[in-house]
């Protein structure tokens, strides 16, 4: 078994705390399981640069307030996500937060940026799922 490096210890502690927080706060096993599934689906969509797939996980009210047209999707197509990892989070009965780090490359300039994004999720008891209410990450913020 490989020894844990000292620099990995804070990350290990953070991930353990995250698992305990999510496991202990969501009100039911069904909600915890649904939150884990939607987080995995979102992370997979982000890692594979499937912005349209991620968009389907955004709350319908948010999609109505901030519609995405063909041009907006084309703008996201100019980028390639090269890394996505959860840094921590917390989950309550009806709301969950997750802090993530995303690395993205502009396909034209080949410049890579790293940004942090806070995802907000809400539980929809009628649909039995969690919806992203923070929307897609703004990869252009601060440029």
C-alpha cells in the first residue's frame, strides 16, 4: 500500500468531512442517493464538455430566466474543460451547495484558466430530483 503524502492529508480530511456532511444532512436516503446521482451526472457532463447535457440539469425556472440560444452554446464550444473536481460542499433538506474547481482551455488561444464555482442545488420533491439553480459556470468572468 502506498503511503499518503503529507500534502495529500488536508485534501483527504476535506473529502471525508464532505462525505459525512452530505451523508448526514440530506433528509432521506432517497434524497442523498438522488443528490449523488445528479452530482455525478453534472460532473460527467462538465468533464466531457457536454454543456447541452449539463443545461438539462439546470432548474427550468433558471432556464426560462436565462435562456441559452445557439450562439451561447457555440460560445461554450470554444472552450474545452480539462479538469473538474469537487472541493467541498454541504447539503440540507432542500438545498445543497458544492464548491468546485474547473480548469478550462480556450481552443483558439490554447490558454488554460482555473476557476472556482459554487454550485447551488434545490430538491424538487414532485420530480424526486435535485436541480441546479446556479446555472452554467461563467468561464469568462474576470476576463
